[in-house]
């Protein structure tokens, strides 16, 4: 059994916990938290404070760092790598090189392995972008996100005066998606690729026209997109918009050596973004534990992971059933 720790018990941590419970070769041995351990109720695993990580060094094969990329992982990642082999879903694309360097230093000093950015984008989508280009070197890769809830954009709306609650959905423009799949010569711009639907609960007496105007003209968030704003009741928000769905697609459109068109498409439709991301992180944890057992140390990415290491099945089973 691969002995797993979860570091951080928010939406992602709970999603990882559920995925571990469905993995016959893994067991959750501890959940680490910065909060009072007595304030958390898990599905059965003990809870310990992050300061007690050294006490668990011999009890854990791999630790899943489930903090957020904006503020948590830059500190959480190197700190945990000092004690364990680690996996995380760091997703701030522009900062990945610096984060990789930081984890590489910490993990090598401790003799551990740190597998970073293992969600679905970066993560699975990253793998498919590389695969598509490798198979079709002459072509173009396009990534679409959604339909799904953008938590950062939703928060930006909630900060507007008069807004009680809000959800913002990022939606790919279907005509553009189909054009890319068909290989049509289509201009790809911010506005042509995605649109944004906003559902807003306004405080009683709030100026709805002003709220809508502030949303659709908000720089960096909505001004460059076709954006719709729909005002709804708090009850409708709770009944119809309480989930965190997401998804997207990576499309590689290119030509073979004779100029024949070909398309590689990988799509995700997720009922729960954190639950699916937790499932990805857990599969990657299996790979990280196996790589570490072979003596690998330092930072790694999904480009270093094999399908065989991701799967709980033996090489013999993979050859017989999937090859």
C-alpha cells in the first residue's frame, strides 16, 4: 500500500480524500492542517498540525500539497518536500519555472522527489499539447476552457458594490471550436474564443444597471469578452449554481507528411473541478511514489511521468488489456 498524506483540507484536499478511498493500492494515513486539528472531521484519517510533519516522516510515502497556487504552495511546497516525496497542482503558468527551481532545490537537499503542476491544466492538458505537437509537428495547438465556473472572476464580481453573490461561467465559442477542429483559417482572439456568463444576486435596492455596466467594462476580466449579466435570486443561486463544474479541450490540428489533414482532440467535462483535480493528483501520487522508490530525487513534471506509473495495474495486465 502507498501511504498518503494530504496537506490542506479545502475543496481539493477533500476531493483527493475521496479519490484515495477508491484506490485499492493507497491509504490515507494523515491530514495536515494549519488550523486546530480538532476542528477538522475527515473520513477517518487522523489530523495533525503542519508543524508536526517531521513526526510523520517515516509513516508517509507521498504527501499531496493541496493549497492554493496564489499564496499557499510557494511556502507549502518546499516545506513539505523537506520531509516527504510530494505532489501538487500548482497552476500559475507564468511562475512554473521559478516554482520548479524552488522545489528542485528543496527536494534534492532532502533526497526526495517533488512532482509539480499535476492538475488538468497545467497537467493533463500539458501532456496532450506535447503529444499533439510530437505527432503532428506541422500544425497549431489551441486550448479552450469551459464551460465552467471561474472562481477568480466570480470573486471579482462579488467585490462590486451592491452585489451579494455571483457566479461567472467561462464558455468556449462553439463556432470557433468547430472551425478549429475542421482546420478552417479562423482568427483566434480573446473575444472569438470564449464568452462569459454572469449570474448575480444584488442587494435589495442596488442599482442593477450600474452593476451590469461595471461588470462588462471591467478591465482584464470582462471588457475583452462578450459578456452577459443575469440577475437572479439568492434561492436560485443556491439551487442552480452551487457546484464548481469546469472543463475544456486541447485541439491539435495539423498535416501529415503528405499534407493530409489530421486532428487530435482531448476534451474534459467536469461536474466538480476540485474532485476531478483531486483524482488527477492522486494518480500522480502513485507515479511519484514509484519514481521515488526507484531512487529519483528533485523536482519533476507530468512530462516525466509514464502511463505505467500512473496505473494501479501491473505491466502484464496493461499489455494484455490495453495494448
